[in-house]
C-alpha cells in the first residue's frame, strides 16, 4: 500500500468518524475529527500504524465520548492536546479514566512526561486504579521502574509506593518477585506495610537473606522473621531500633552534662559568695 492510498484511507476514516460521532452527539464530533486529522497529517504508513496501535477510529471515539461525559468539551479538548503532544500513547494512557488521568498528567514535569505516558499506556486500567487510590505521585514513582513499578504498588499499596520512590530498580525487582502479600493475615499485612514505609531497603535486604536471592512466597512466619531482623526484640533490637536507642543515650547524656554544668555553676557561685563574706 503506497502513501497516497494510506492518506486516502485516513481521509475516509475521518469522514466516517465524523458521521458516526455526529449521529451520537454533536459535542464529540470536533475532538474526534481533530485527533484523526492529527494522525492523517503525520502521513503515510507511520500515521496509520500509530492510529491502529491506539485502537483505530472506534477507540478514539470511545475515549472522546468518555471524556465528554466526565468533563464536557473542555476535557475532550485536553485529550486532543495531549494526543498532539504525545501521540497514540497518550490516548492509551488516558483511555480507562480520562478525567483522573488527564488531571494527574498535568502534575508531571515536562521532562518526565514521555516516560510517564509510556508507562501508563502499558496498563491503563491499572494505572488509573492506582492513581485513584494513591494520588498523582504514582505516575512518577512507577515510571522510575518500567514494567515492575505498577506491579509492586498494586501488591503492597502505600508501602510499595514508598519503595518505588526511593529504591533502585534491582531492589524493586526483588519485591516484584515476592508473592502472597494479599493472602497474609491482616496483622501481618500491616506489619510488613509499616516496615516498608519505614525502611524499604532493609525489608528488601531481609527478603534477600531469607530467600537467598530467589522468589519468596510470603507467610505470617516470614513476615515475623523480617520484623525480628529489622525491629528485633527488647533484648536484641534490630537496625531500625538501634538508632533510636543510640539517640536516646546521646540525648540523655547531653541532658546529664547540662544539669551537671548548671549545678557546678551554682555551687561555684555559692562558694564565691561565702568566701567573700568570710
């Protein structure tokens, strides 16, 4: 198929799209045509291929309809603008929930937008779900770890989000290979989430020690082992407790030193006054 035939196909697609959309609602006709024209202007095989990757004219119409229902013509036009900036990936990224995703994408710095849109387009339904649950910060956090970030956040919730923000991808892969979190008793889930929120690096280190670098299926006993390693017991505090204990000794020592100094000054003053009187 040559370039002229491809352009003609796109032109017919635009015409068909206009008629079908117009029959449903006049509001969505303009943004649908604008998106289809964007692909047509890219020209030839590239434009048609990109449109097909986005699901074709039918997908464009459905996404614009969804956006129009959620936020009227203003939201639909924002979808058009985003598509012109980021291409078919933008359509896929916002497809599940245009209102949530368009708003969230506005918070992303321009230099990170390509990576974020690409990652969101991988699993648009899951990304929209995570953004609704945890907020806009999911976009940047998950895009730091393509292919594994969303998975970890979905599995471990707020603890997974904290991990995605600060861990490197190698350590995130350890969490990605860890299974069974949702099957744990609620108390064990809370314990592990709390540990992840406090120090995800140490949690990953503990998982690697316990599992020997292989995939781990979590159990209540495994979570207890991790907690013992990181928090320990009153007799054997773990690394998360030791700093607190150390700081307590330092603060206590400083207070004692201040009190002794104050007492020494008072005693010197009393001695000095007494000596003058004598």
